[in-house]
């Protein structure tokens, strides 16, 4: 009997082989582990070797709460004029420096290592914002300490002579220290002036007095008073009253302006006052406020 021929194996096409290779490659490739799931020690080792910016940004976000904590503690002892956001921004720079300079060989926790750097960056920012030199601040602090020490021991307010004697300086030097430490007072125009019933706070800039602007009511009252005083006076008499009381000129200056002697101006002024006084007495009730 003739033997049956075996079927020849089918050849795999190139496309099938390529797809199979792709599936094998996909199975072997693993997804990268998120930075938040990796051990911190491993991250610090990787960053110290390659200074990877992704790891650096991860550390900045992770330890940002430390910056806010130290900024709030420093801000609690400062006046309201200091903006806490400025302190936080300075602390962020301190945190970045601490991350770049951290060394695992020191055998300390990063939280312990970065705290002095964050606080130092915040204090440096405060010194830059302060218009008073550090020497003046130091001397003013010594004056305040001496004052508190004397008042605690004596139970009464300390005098300037006692404070100067306690500091070992003379009266002239003590006055210079006082003058330098209280040269100028500054505050922010955007700080809250007083509580408001509405949603918007009332700021200092909203209620500050502008002396360069004239009050129209005050100008009207001034004009009415001027008309009342000068009513019924001659031109020379009216000019004397206006120049003396409204322009603050002296009798001598008025005499030179009107080509009169100083004694003549003084005589006319006395006569005018007597007439104005008699005129106003008849209109006292008109000047009284309405009840």
C-alpha cells in the first residue's frame, strides 16, 4: 500500500510573527512606579546621583507643609503689616536650597535638616523688608530690656536717666538711640482699618484723609462768613479784613499793598471790628444751630 504523505507545516507569515513579537514586548514592559509609592531613601539616593527635576518637584510638594508651618509661627510674632505670603515664598526658596544640599551621609532626617534653612530664609526676607539697620534694632532691644528690668525691680515706670545709667551711656547717646529707633512709623495702606458689616473689609486706603482735596461744604461756609464780615464795607476796608484774616498777612504787609501806613491800617482794623461786632450781634440767632 502506498504510504500517506504527511502534511507540510504551515509557514507563519511575517505579519503574524511581528504581531506576536509586539505582544511579547508589551508583556515584558512594566509601568513606571509612581514617585509617591517608592521608598524615600531610594528617591534621595536617585536624586543625589542625577538631580532629577521630577524627584525635586516631588520633594517640594511633599515638604511644602513645613514651609507653611514655619512661616505661620514666625508671622504670629509680627505686626499685621507683614504679609504671610511673602514669608511663605521666602521659605520655599529655603526649602529648595535644603533639597539641593541634603546629604544622606549626615544620618539625619530631612525634616530636621531643612527646618533651620527654611526659618533662616524667612528671617533673611524680614531683614530685607526692614528699613531699620540691625545695629539700631539691637540697641533698641537693649533699651527695652533695661526698661523692663528696672520696672520689674522698682514696680514703677523707669525714667530716661535710669535707663541711660543702666546701659552705661550718657543722656546725649541715649537720646540718639531713642531718635534712631523711632524715626519713622510705617504701615500698609491695604491693611484692614476696622471691621465691616459687609463682605468687603474696609482698608486704610479707603478711609485715609486726603488733605490735598478741598471740602466743598467748608469752602461754602468760608465764603458765607467772608460775605457776612465784609458786608457794608468799603473796598479798602474789605481788603484789610480779607488780607488779615483770610490771607494771614501782617499790618505792615497790608499797608504796603494798599499804600497806607501801618498805624492807619491798625486804626481802620479796630474801627471795622467794632462795626462788624455790632452787625453780628443783631444776627446771633441766625448763626445758632437749629434745634
